[in-house]
C-alpha cells in the first residue's frame, strides 16, 4: 500500500479540493460517527493510562470511542451541562 502523501505535490492536490469533498462531515461528532461506521473495530486511540514506562498500552477502537462519547454526552446533558 502506498502512503497517502508521497510528495508535497500530493498535499497540494489535496488542498486544492473543496473542503466538503475532503471532509464530508459537518462536526466532530459526525466525524466520530462516520469513523465508527467505516472502521468500528480499528484502533482509534493508543495511549498509556499512567505514563509510567511499564504501564501496558491501551487501545480503544472507533466504535468504543463513539460509545464513550455518547455516554459522556448523555451524562453531561443529564447534569444540565
């Protein structure tokens, strides 16, 4: 598989396209929904929970990330935020 951007000309070609063509969503939430729909089981985030060297790496897939965002949004809404 070739890298999506092999040269600066590839970047220029991308930037020359209309924004709506390159980014077909209107919000961050819509981006999360689209990503979960397209790549639900793929890793969205990889991180160390504590930052300690011996801490195991944690992976969160797109579907789980979207579920957690919805859960947090519902909590905040329930709290009146």
